[in-house]
């Protein structure tokens, strides 16, 4: 709790340490069909020393030691948003390679969504600017890792110009949200003898 705080109802990073890595986790159980969605604002241009990993699920509450799971990396060398798999003691494996230069700006307001079905297929969606319009970054299927105990956010930051500039809100991690409301006809009009609007 030392490294995070609340500001106007949003989770905000609160570390002023140089070259610091820190995380926050909470217990999480994977459903057969699962969805993750969150809003975030990184008020800096990302780099290989300044990025955020959102762990969809991990077998360890410690996101830096001995963890096995899947995570979305926001930033890094190519300023992209990608999905990775990691196994304890191994190098992360890229599953979905997102578009380059998405976070190559002074402030990135994003909504990110990941959907996983019961066959292990992941879909990664990104909404630049949190406009309500998602772009599908890609799809990957992986069923190797199934032990889900923790959801979490980890931050890697370097110099003081990157400190306390990570914001998160409206985080959802749980069963797939489905639209159960049927459409409603609000109006109609006969345009001509062969067309109805």
C-alpha cells in the first residue's frame, strides 16, 4: 500500500524511488469464459525502462519472483500493447504483438480489454483515448497455464520524471460480460415502394 494511493477515486502509483519495480495484487479465480477490462492513464512516454504489466492471472501474488501466468504489457521499447505468457524462471513469450507506437506520446489514456474463451483463445482489444471504440490487436490460443490465483498490476519506472504518473480505474476481472438486452425498434419509415428505414 505504500506504493499506491487513491486520487479522485482512481488508483495512482505513489513511488518516488529511482529504478523501482512494484506491484499490487488481489485474489482471482479464472472462469471458463473470462473478461478483463480497465481504464488507465500513463502520463509519460513509455520506454524499455518505463512500462506497466497488467497480470490477467498469476500463480503467485509476487509478480516479480517465481510467477507463472499471462500479462498485458503497456509500453516497452516499441511503445506497444502486447499479451505475454510467462513461466517461472523463464523469459516471457509474446502471444499477441500489438501495434507499435501506441504509447509513444506524452500521455496515454487507454481502455484495454482481454477476452478468453473456454478453449484458451485470447483476444486483445485497445481503445485509444477511451472513446468507446475498441480495435482488436490480435488473437492467440494458449492452454498451457491454468493456475489462476492472482490478478495484479506491476510498474517499472526509472527517473523522477516518470514517478507517480500511473492511473487506473474501472477495473473488471471476472466472468465474460454478455449483452442480454434485446434490440428495441424505436422508429421506422417507408422510404419508397421497395425500401424501409
